[in-house]
C-alpha cells in the first residue's frame, strides 16, 4: 500500500535533475551526432566501394589490353618467322621461283609494321589503365580511412553516452572531424 508520499534527500534530487536536464541534453546531442556520423560514414563507405570497383575494372581493362598486345606480338613474330623462312627459301629455290619468295619477304615486312604499331599502342593503353587503377586504389584507401575514422567516432559516441563523460563527446567530435577531413581529401582526389 502506497501513500503517495515520498521523501528524498538532496543527493536524490540532484541525480534526478541531472537525469532530466543534463543527461538528456547530452543524450540528445550524441543521438544527433551519431545519426549524422552514420549518414556520413555510409556515404564514405559507398564512395570507397565505388572507387574500389572502378579500380578493379581499370585493372581488368589493363589485363585485356596486355593480352591483346601479346596477341599482336605473337602475330608479329609469326610474320617475322614467315619472312625468315622466305629468306632462306630465296637462297634455296631455283631462280625462276625466287620472285614469289622475294614478294613474300616484302609483304611480310610491310605487314609487320602496322602489327608492331598496334601492339605498342595496346601496351600504352594497358599502362594507362594500370596507372588509372593505382590512382583509384589510392582514392579508395582515402575513403576507407575516412570511413574507419567515422566508425571510431561512432564507437566513441556510444562510450561517451554510456559513461556520460563530456570529454569523450569532444573526442568523438575530434575523431569525426579527422574522418570528415580525410573524406574531403578523398573527394578532392588528394
């Protein structure tokens, strides 16, 4: 049976006041900070994944161009071998058949030049795709660093909320600031 009459001491009153006013303010602040950080972290994570996928595609394009260049060099070597065989045959066949082999030698020489040019162009494309992939991976690492800092800031916010330590809230903001700065650097491709 309760009478509805309750007596508190001065300490109880201060604890209730802190819960109603001080802690509520900190809780609200940390809730908003955490929601904002989660949003920023999700964006950073998306950008990190997107740049990683782009880097993989560029690396794949480089591999394709290297394979195509290799095919061209093999074709070049085949023409070179045919030319060498024709040169040997030119010395071995009777004089009346030498014109055919001389024409073949000139044909193979002429065929090799565009093949070599195409192979070199494909090698240059492969090099450019490799460089693009490396650049994108650097950018991906920036986004990953930014995401990690934001995740650490969210964890600090949770600890600050549980321990009710104001200095941890400031640490949360500091680490979040570092994460956002790194995210800006990634956005600016620095």
